[in-house]
C-alpha cells in the first residue's frame, strides 16, 4: 500500500528551519491557530507534485513560496520539499520507497528529483497518473475547494470521475495522439504539395529517359558492327593507298627523265636563237655597208660619166639630165607607193604574228593547265578563279568607268540624284508612318497602362472588398453567435423566471399554483423595478424580501399558508395589501437628511411598481436612503445619528444603530439580479440585432460589390489583353519601321556622299594589260576546272587537240615569219631603190649644176682610184652576206628539228604530269578518308585503329552490317534531341517520387492508425467512465444518506448515454427537503454534499493518501461528528491528513500535529500520537 511517510521541507514559506513531518497510516490531524502555517503543509505537498500556478500557491509569483525572512532571520535563496512515500506494493515502480523532491531558487530555476535522480515534471506527472495522486487529483482538497466541487461546471466535475476511473492516461494519450494526428495531417499536406510539384517533372524525365535508353541501346547494338566496318574500310583504303603510292613514285621517275631531256632541247633552241639573232644583226650591218658602198660607187661613176658627157655635149647632157630627173621623180613616187604598200603589209603581218603568238601562248597555257589539272585542287582553283574574276571585273569596271566616265558621269549623277530623291521621299513617308505608328503606340501604351491601372485598382478594390466581406462576415457571425448565446442565456433565465428557479420552495410552490390559490399577485421581485444604476442597491435593500408574495387581502394570504402546510411545500412570507402599513421616516430624520450636504434618494422614490401596489414599496423601501458611496453613507449616518438605513449604489449598508456591511459579494442568482440580467441581455440582444441587420446588409452589399467588381475585373482583363495585343503589334511595326527607316536613311546618306564625291574630271587609266593577264589566268584556271570536271578520255582528247592546234600554230608561225622576212626584204629593197632614186636625183641635180661649173677642177684619176677601191669593198660585202645567209638557213633547219622534238617531249611530259596529278589527288583523297575513319574511331569509341584492328581476324557480312548501321543511325536521328543525363536524373527524381508516395501511404496508414487508436481509447474511456460513474453514483447515494441521516442524492449525465464528453450534474435532497438544485442548499449542506461525493469516490478508487484542509469548517457539531466517524471508517484503506479546528475531527484522529508560530513568521510543529494515550484516558474516565 502506498502512503505518505514523511515530508521534509526547508525554506518553503514559513518553514524557515528544516522540518521533518512523519505520518502514520490512519487519520493525522494538523491543528493550530489561524496564520500559524497549517495550510503550508498542504501547499508543500501540492507544490512538490508539480503545481505551476502561483495563485493556487497563494502568491503573486512562484518565488513568493521561498522564505522571505523576518525581523530576526535573513531571506533564504531557495525552497526545497521532499515527499517520502511507502511503496510496499510497488504501485509507483520497483522501489519500496519513493522520494519525490522539488527545489526552487530565487533566480526562477526549478529542479525535480525522483529518488535523488534529476527528473522532469512530466516524469512526476506520469509516475502518479491514475494513482489518485497529483497536483490536479482529488487527493488534495484545500480551503474553499469543497464548495468549488459543487460550483464547478458539469464538464469540470467530470474530471473527478475520470480520475477515479483511471482514464487520465488514456486522455493524455489521446491528446498526444491528436497532436500526432495534427502533425501527420500537416506532413501529409506537405507531402501532397511536393508530390504535386515533382509529378510533372517525373513524367517528362521518364519520357526523356526512355528516349535516352533507346538511343544507348541502338548505339550499343551498332557499336561492334560499326567498329568492324570502319576497320574493314580503313584496311581497304590503306591497301589502295599503298598501290597508288608505288605508281606515283614510278610516274615521278619517268617525268623527271622527260624533264631533263626537254631541258636539253630547250637549251639547244636558246643557243640557236641567240646565233640567229647574232647572224641577223651581222646581216643587217653588212647590208647597210653594201648600201653605203654602192651609193659611193654610183656617185663616183656618175661624176666620171658626167665629166665625159660634159666634154662631149653640154646642151644635150642638160636636156638628158632633165629627162632623167623627171624619170627619177616618177620612179621615186612609184617606189614610195610600193614602200607604203609593203609597210602596210608588214603591219598586217606584224598584227597577225602577234595574234598568232598570243594564240600559241594561250594554247600552251591551256595545254599546261589541262596537263596540270588535279581533282583535289578544284575547290582551290574555283576560289582563285572567283578571286581573279572579281579582280578582272573590278578592273573592267574601272576601265569602263575610266573610258566612259565623261559620257556616263552625267547620267550616273542624274540617276543617283533621282534615286536620292526617291529615297528621301521614301524616308519622309517612313518618318511620317513611323510618327503615326509611334503616336498609335503611345496611345496604345497609355490605354494599356490605364487598363492595367484600372485592373490594379479594381483588383485592389476587390481585395479590399473581400477583406471587408470577410470582416463583415466574421462580425456578422460573431454577432449572430453572440445573439444566439445571449438568446440561449435569456431563454434560460426566462425559463428559470417562469419556473421560479432561485425562489424558496414555498414561494415557488405558491407562485406556480397561483391560478388555484386566490389573491396571489406575485413576488415582490417580479413586481418591482428600478433604473439600472439603483438595481444593486434595490437588491441589497430588499434582500430576502424580494421573495415576499404580494396578496390582495389577508384572508387569501392565510389560504396560501394553509396550502403550503397541507402540501408540505415549505415556507413563505406574504404581504396582504389590506393589512401592510406604509413606513415613513420620522420628521427629525427627514430634517437631518435635508440639513445635510449629501446627495441622497429615498429608495421608494427611485423604485417603480404599479400604482395599485405602491403600498408595497412604501412598506419595504420608504425608510431606506440611497447614497453614492460609503463616505457619503458614513457622513449621512452621522448626520442622522445612525437612525436610518443607508445603502450605497454598490450595495454597502449602514444599519440603524451603526452596524455596517459591505465588501465583495456574489449576488448572481438573486431575483433582482436575474431580472437585471434579463433586462441587460434583452437590451444587448436588441442592440446586437440592430447591428446584425446593418452587418447583414453590409455583407450583402459587399457580396454584390464583389460580384460586380469580379465581372468588371474580368472585363478589364479581357480589355487589357486586347490592348496588350494591339500594343505588341504596334511595337513590332514601330521596330520594323525604325529598322527600315534606318536602312533607308543610311542608304540615302551613302548615296548623297557618292553624288557629292563624283567628279567629271577624273582621269582614265589603261587597265588592258592587267585585264588581259587576269583573263589569261582565268582562262587557264577555267580550263583546269573544266578539265577537272571532265573524264580522263575527254582530257586526253583535249590535250591531243591542243597539241595539234599548237603544232599548226607553230607551222603558221614559221610560214608567217617567212612572209615577214620576204616583206622585210621587199621593204628593204624598195627602200634601197628609193635611196638610189633619191641619190640619182641628187646626182642629176649635181650634174646639172656641174654642167655650169668648171670641169677643170675635177681629178679624173682620183675618181677612178676611188671607184676601184669601192668595187673591191662591194665584192667583200657580198661575200660576207652570202656566208651569213647560208648559216641562217642551217640554223633554221636545226631550229625546226629541235622545235618538233620539244613538242613531242612536252606532249609526253604533259601526259605523265596529268596522270601523276590524278594519282596524287587519289592518294590525298585516300589519306583524307583514312584520317576520317581513324578520327571517327577515336571520337566515338575512344580507340586507335591499331587497337581496333586487333579485335578482328576475319570480316563477315560487312555489307549487311553496314546496312544495319545505316538503319540504326536513321532511327537515332528520328529520336530527335537526346538527354543522356535524363536517365540518372529520372532515377534520382523517381526514387524520391516513389519514396514520397510511400511516405504518403505511410502517413495515410499512420493517420488511420491514430484514428483507430483514438477510437479504441474513446471506447475504453467511455466504458471505464460508465462503470466508475455508476459505482460512484451508487456510493454517493449511500454515503449521502449516512452523512445526512437520510435524504436522497444522485449524479446525472447532462447528455444521457454520452459517457465520453457529457458533463455531470449533482442533485441532492437533504432529509425533509425536495430534490432540487444545489444552489438552494445551505453552506453546511453544500459542504457535506461535497464531502459525501469525495467519500463516494474513495469508496470506488482508493487514493494512497488524502489531504483535507478545513473542509468541515461549515458543518455543525453533529455533522462534524458524522464526518469524522466516516473519515475514521475510510482510514482503514486510505491515509488521511486533515487540517482542522473542529474538536470532533481531532477526537477521531490517530495523530495530532500542533502547528505554532512561537517566532513570528517561522512555523514549528509538535506531534502527539493519540493511540498511545487512548487506553489511559479511558481508564481515567472509568
């Protein structure tokens, strides 16, 4: 059995010194004068069990329980209390002795200990759970708590039965389960949000992951085949590369030999050319010498002949000279014409030779280009061709511009000016359009801004309206709930008023039966009223008289009294209108009142009643005076010499003779207070009903405005969308117009600069040579490109044709050179003849002049000698010329042979060069293909060709594998973009998604489990509560009868059958009284009823120990004796510690503790064991 063995206290309240209070089983009484610290023992036990309320500990703050010192003692810094419990039956654990300690410091720190081990309050609470002990259990009943059991709300009384039923642990577990349920709901909500967030992401990643996996599968499927095919192709290409390389080496050797031979032939040709040039120069020199010598010889011969003829016949000679002169001039004219003809012919032949030379050069270059054509360089040649074409075109344009600038400059300037005017017009039009569009855009922006502003304002207004609506709705709901609550309270009060609850039984019986009892007018409290501020004073003044029954006549009053006696309904006071007398203040008192300076009212003057019942007020209230406060009441009492009853507005009273009453009082339940409360509630209901109407209207108006603004908001949203679309369209148009205008403006500016920079005085230049050079290069490149684009047979045909044409051109060149030589010889001959004719003319003129001169001056012998010498020189010159001509003919034949050999060698070299270029291009192409294959292996499979080659010894079904690879690559292309990372990301996200789904399922299961647990606990609580409730109710009826010596009592559930939540109402009927409400019981009856309930609970659930603090204070001696004896009876199973002043209780105690305060502020205890003195006392009595 668990019982309290000892209390150790130090520094707790008045226990300044360390005290050890030891208890025995049975009843221990603690006695002592008021203020000595008896209740501090109760407070110490309650505090160590975990009480947290300073108010319950009778302090302002918890630190007030620490001993605060006295005049002779210093304050202590801490308070410490320990309870030592006997635990022989191991109810409180495995230890036979349980020590519960609590220590509080002035800093506010608090410590708990269980068996000297530091613990938490929760541990102590759980230790005593459902044991009948604890700070909230029924084992500690302090002063005033007895009546609180009866005053408590029905739902609060339920806790007593729950504690006895041992369901508090279930209630605590249910509370924890509900808390976990709320947490589970919150977690479930969060999980729902997260799942909703990532579900779409999981779907997308699942799709991308499937594509990526299919991509990897296709790639893996073709990897081995792809490597094998690449290795096979690379091997084939390497074999072809080796073959072509060997062939190229052979061709290069043959080409080198041909080039050496051609070099020798070209050297021989150069030598022949030089020799021919030298001989031709000598030939020209000798011809000039021949001409000079011939002229000198003819001149001398003419002089000799002239001399002879002069001697013969001067006149005849003169005529002959004239005839010869004419002949010579005619011959000169003819020769001059022939010379001009030959010169024209030479000019034509020169042009033909130049053209033939140019054609031969073109053919040679074309042949060289065709022979040097290489397929691998076609793109490079095209780039060169395009580059040359650009340069040539630029030069041609420059040439054309230079040549035609003067004639076309004016047209160009005019055209550009017209174009400039057109551009300026377009710019002006674009600027105008742009301005219009910008204006429209600005208007659209303003409209859009206005629409957005309107939308924002309406949105804010709608939010405000929603807030107002919610506020009005909440206010309306609160007002409606308040009205409903007040109406329920009013209905209850009116029901109580109609059923006369709060009236004495006799009064209630008469009023309920007033229809059968003649002359009943009503109770004074029903008939009388007063302004609100006087209701308290009126209630105090009437007191019990408010339940007096007003009767019409005395006879009917006696009839009503007989009715009460016959029915045994109780007692009542009657006021017959025909017998009661009006009461008045004495003249002296009235004079004293009038003489005073205190404001007062005679209560009968402020009270109101029907006129025919005015006598009742005058009888009851006409000698009572009302003042504002107690000071006025005291002054007025002194003025009247304490001869009048004076009441303040707060109900404080000064009686005639000087007695005073006042303080705090609870008048709830009185007739006047109930009437006042009904009036106040009615007024509140009317006020709130009026406010509710306005609130309802405000809610309806706000709802209508919300609907209107919602429609308006939708319209503004649509309008804003339309404005936005228009604004975006205009913005695009403005941007496009701005771009176009900028381009047009730039073009106009450029054109304007061009027009300003044009000058008609620019000089022209000669670009023919460069253009021709570029044309030759382009022709060569075009020929090479054309040859690259042709087949080999076409190239060979073209080469053969070009060689044939070049040979023909060489033959034509030789023929043309012969013609030119003949022409040169003719020109030279005719020139020679012209010179001779001119010489003859000169000689003739000289002869004519000499005819008239003296011939004696001439030396004939000298002329003859000169003639002889000149003839010898002429013979020598002719011999030299014949030798030079023979040599030139030999050189011509040698040159022709070497030229033919050169042509043959060039043809062979060109053929070899062409084949070499073809083979080189093939080799380069093979090298590129091989490099690409190896790069493919390295980039895609991270391996070299050599490493890949080691994996394959044989190659099978290469073409089938190649086709499979093509199909796989096509399938990969059809997959579109592939996100390889989606596989891992999907795995991570899906794992989290699956985990969250599992968590969701677990949370749902946990929620259901908690609901099931709560349901099971509710069933267990209801079942145990039901069982305990009926047991307590049974014992309550039994104990009540024992304690009162009769009567009846019972416990009732407010909600019958609801054992889980229903409150408990107590009904008690002491002997001789009808079963009614507890509010009609006297103080002693209420205390004894509460004690009976406590003892009933102890009969059902034995508590280890019970502490009762002056609970029997309101009982009379007879009831104290019954209470003490019953306490003694229960002490067989329960340890009682009672704090008492009553003798009857002390007599039944097994041990007495005397509490004294010998030193002010410090409690001391003295213990007396009455069991040791029981027998001696009895013997002395005998």
